[in-house]
C-alpha cells in the first residue's frame, strides 16, 4: 500500500488515504487532524483511493490486491 501511495504521489495523481487513525475519529475535522498528525512515512495505511486514467492507476497499483 505504501509503495502504491508513493508511486501515485510521484506521478502527481490525486490520492486519498485511509489510515487506521481515521477510524478512531468521530468527525471530518478530527479525521483530517489524525492524518496530518502523523508523518507520511509512518501512516498506517489501510486503504488508498487513486484517481486518474485507468492505465496509470493500474501501474500505480501493480502488485497490490484491489478491492472494488
């Protein structure tokens, strides 16, 4: 998941992250604060949303298990 996130960021793609910290927060403001409080390298990624052309997203996600 971290590798896919890095690939997407390197390619300038729109990325949303879902971390384990998000599931402990009760509202959107706390969710954002929970993510920004942790350095990118230390995020406990549990999900990733990447927006872009299908072939570019496929390259970013290569090797990862996709959950539709």
